[in-house]
C-alpha cells in the first residue's frame, strides 16, 4: 500500500490516480497521521455472451413449426397472461 500526504494528493493527483488505476490502495496522511484510504473500485466482470441459436438448437433441434402450431402456442401464452 502506497502512502501520500494531503499536499501530494493536491499537487500530484495524476500520479496518485495512476497508482489507484493500477489496483494499488493509497493511504492519505495529514499532519503525520492516517487521514483516509483510497482504494480502487472493484472491476466488473463482463456479462457472458449468450448463444441463443445454440440454446434453440438444443431445445428444438431442427424442427420447423407450422403457422397453425405457432398460432396455437401464441394463444396459449396469451391465455396465461389473463390470470
């Protein structure tokens, strides 16, 4: 963990910000005593990509629905929305 004074923070902010961006925590000292601690924000994990085509293939295979089947499935879905 790095240490910087309040004056360093004011006068050399870019350098201290670079430390934080590189994942280091920084202790801020004021008049010789620990005043604050700056820690980097945790990095967010990227959302995994979903392969919808592969999911569809795993569920339905190569099946092709007729227009009547699609209409029946849609009507069934709408009935469930009414309660």
